[in-house]
C-alpha cells in the first residue's frame, strides 16, 4: 500500500495523469464558476462604472438633503461660529 502512495506522489510531481486531471478539473470548475465559458466580458466595465456613478449621485443627493436640513445646518453654523469666536 505504501508503494502505491509513493508511486502516485511521484507521478503527480512528474506531471502524471492524476495531477493533470485534477488541474484540468480545477480549471474547468473555476472557469465555469466565473462564467467565462463561451461568454465575453466586454461591456462589463462600462456597466459597472454606470452603476457606480448612479450610486455615487444618489449618495450625494441624500447627503445634500441631510446637510441642508434645518437641524444639521444650525449645528454646522454654530460649529463654525464657535471656531471663529475662539480665543487664542
């Protein structure tokens, strides 16, 4: 039994059938998992940029509304006035 193990190990190190089959299976699985078999990735970056830009604009709009609300605006104004009136 021990000789079979070493034979398999040496065969794997030398690029034997066991090693190459596992690499082929791993490569096919990872390619299938990534969705790259038979499909192109062109245009994907453009759509990612578009989604990112829309998300950034939505976040900026929400932030603008929050900062221009009454309580936040008065808090910011008092903070700036306190900083300008500080005694050194």
